[in-house]
C-alpha cells in the first residue's frame, strides 16, 4: 500500500518555535522524554519566550517510564511523552491530568488511531505528537541478503549472530509472538511461556539486546537491529545510503506517541504552556523532522511533503495495512509478561 509496506527505505532533521507567557518563572519545568524527543531548540526557545527553565529526564521504554512514575523516581516530572498503551494505563492509575479544557491550536489530526483511538478516546488526558512502526534496520553495506520478514532474521543464524533485539519487553517478545502467529497482545499463560522460551533461545544466538540500537548500527557493531522507525530514520541520516528500514510482511507494531501532564506536576501552568508550544503547527513540523516520527496532522504532512520531497517520505507516508497496536493488559496478564521477560532476557 505504501512506502512503509515490506519495503526498505533509505532514511535521510531541523529547528523552530511558538508560545504563551508563563507566570511561574521561578520553578523549572521538568520534561521526561525519549532521548530523540529532547530537542535543544525547543528547550532554548521555550526558555527564551517564557523565562521558565526546562530540565530533561530520559527513559528508554514505556515500562521504564511506568516504573519510575510508580516508584516516585519521577516525582519531580511535570510533562511526559508516553506511547498509546501506556497512556491508558496511566489514566487508570490516576497519574495524568485532564487537559480537555485547555485551549490548543486547532488540530486536523488524521483518523487512524489518532482521532479514533483505544487509549484516550476523546484526548482528555493526552495529545498525539507522532506515530511510527517497529521493524528491522539493516546495514546494507554489511549484509546484502533478502530481508522481508521477521523469520528472515530469526531463522538466519549468521545474521542473528550480528543482530540486536530491542530492550523493550512488549516489542521484543511481541516480534517473536508475531513470528509464531500469535499477535502482540497474547493473554494465555501457555502462549506467553512459549513466546518467552522461543525468545530466550533466539536471544542466546543474537549478539545483544539494546534500548537504543541506533548507535550500534551507525558504528557497525551490529548488522541489523529491531528498532523504532524514527530511530532508524535518524541513524540513517548519520550513515547515508547504508541503513534501510524494513516493516516485516508478517506485520509489526504501530504506535502513537503523545504528550501529557502528570497529575503530580509541581508546575502545572508551565506544563500547559509547554503543551501549547509543542502542539502548534510550527513546532509539530519541526518535531517530525527532528525526531523522525511520522506526522499526525494532515496539514503538517502536506507541509513536510512540500518542503522535503520523496526522499523523506518516512515522515508523511500512509500507515501500512498489516499493523497491530500494543494494548494495556490486565494486572494479572501483565505480571505474566513481566515474569516471562525476566526469564527470557537471560540467554540459554
């Protein structure tokens, strides 16, 4: 159907801003985000416009984010960038502020899982900032074989020995679940154990497991990696014409990342200003270019296509047909996944 579908793309970044004046200049605004979402120009422009200092904290998976919020390690954090299924969990646990009454620049969001989503149906607690896929990145100068499916990596012992799994339980185990024909949201204990045992065997043959595999790809210490499409895009900008991203034929994860305010925020006024700032079209355009995430707004997609052309189509391509979304699990099922991951990470 599109540029993403089972095809490799060579993935070829930026700067800008917008604001409302804040009234809480004495308190810093603490933003916890994925490493690639910590955009220096956003930080400096917001600080210059509002007088509010921005401090960044990092996490590498939604599970890490959830754990740090629950443990109190992120007690000083005001704003977070959770993915879809983490949003629904945070809403259930009362960790997110209701932002439905806030005035934002009008958004012409695209329908797929943005307007019509399962995690926050009316966007009362979160606003989408970008979407992406989880697939396979290949160093084509190091490996030239055909890769169309997960099994083309997982059944190829030579490639697997130079492969990095993503250190993300739902994504790593999920890819093996798809390999076994079971999907991303398995709830049966027997199936979860089968997935974990299969992963453990593959983990023993793979080179490593990484939360941010793009650096290893750039350095060439791995030939291939399970990776988020936006990280593959950014890696390829540092290694032009060498790194390609493949969305497997069997399917894979489609995710929407959002921005939200924690209910514990000590600086809610500045947090609201941050959301207005980053959601404005000018910043949304810059966010897509800087982070490599695909746009969630029709007008931003059109602007990206006009500005960047087909070589950057990853930023505005349509959603492939064979995608699945990770969903929040019941506490009982989640505990099965947690135990499975603890066991599966240790190679045989």
